[in-house]
């Protein structure tokens, strides 16, 4: 005897749901999964940690590819600075935009690729091997923070979030004010960014520490969004935050290594 078939076109489009309804008549009480229902009604797929990993990998792949091209083609430093400014503007847009935009996120990755490729080539020309050291250092710091978060040693408590956020914003504000003042005085008024002084090293270390701790906030956000079942597109927002932190960390580790090598 043939199993009863539904004439409802909605049910007909979903074999998993139709099968579960038939089984529920007297054989199996299994229900359609959330993904089955999402497919039926056209709702977006839910975000997973795998989505974050894949999208972060895509962004890093763009940065490395574009950066390598800028390095090989010897893109002028002036063009790289423009790319850096555009990247900064895109970062601000992505941070404050209510709805995440994958094209803008990828555009940020491309502009940062140009900027990082050129400045990396410049540093490598002055300090042989420094780029590899900076990459290894960035990966090591990221891995250490991830381990600390997964082991429960680092937790994104409200107080932790406030200290990290306001501490980093404060240090960046001081750095920008110093650079702005330096534009008028042709120097480094506070002595925190223009050379290999002890204060420059300590200040850069502070930027690295606070920058690294922002990953704890990113990891916590990823876990919370996954638990909340947000749309898969939100993975781009988390990936953007992670890549933004990695870029910031890499630049400051590069600076720190140049200061240390300059003292030798």
C-alpha cells in the first residue's frame, strides 16, 4: 500500500519533512531538524563556528595574496598609504554598520593587503627576516589567547571588556595625538612611536597586550552568536573583528621587533 502523500506544495518541496510526517503516523516520532524547517520557509542558515573559520580564512587569503602582489610589484609607499587610509575608513564603516556587508568586509581585506604588503617589504629591506618573525609572533600570540580562552583562564566578563576596550581606545588616542603633534613639530613629542627608546618599546608592548586581549571578546561574541542561532551572514562580522585584531597585532609586533633590532 502506498504511503499517503501530501498535496501541499510546501511539504512536497521538503523530503525530510514529508518523511518525518509519514513516520510520525505510527512508526517513528522523529521530527524535522531546524535546518530542514529553515530550508522550507526560506529562512537563513544559522551561523556556526565553521562559518567563522572559513570566512576568516578567506579574508586572510585575500590579504596575503594582495600583499604578496604589492610586495612583488613594488607598489609605491604613497599608494600604500592611500590604501591604508581607505582601509581605515572601511573599518570604521564595518564597525558601526548595523547590517554586515560582505563586499565591504572583503574590500577592507584587499586594501589592508596592499598596505601590509608594502610596509612589510619596507621593514624587510631594513631588517632581514623580520616579516617571518612578525608572522610567527602574531600566530603565537593568537594561539596563546585562544588557548587561554578555551581553558577558561581568560573570560570576557563585563569588567574585562571595559578595561580592554577603554584601555585600547585610550592608547590609540594617545598614539594618534602624538602623530598629529609630530606633524607640526617634525618629531615624536611623547617619544612613543619615533624610535627605539625604552618608552617606545613599553608603549608598543602595551598596544600588543591590549590588542591581543580583544580576541577574547571576539571568541566570546562568536560563541554567543552561535548559541543565539543568528543568521550565517553574521559570521562575516566576527571574522572581520578577528582579522582587524590580527592586522593590528601584526603591525605592532613588526614595530616592536624593529625597535629591538635597532638597539642591537
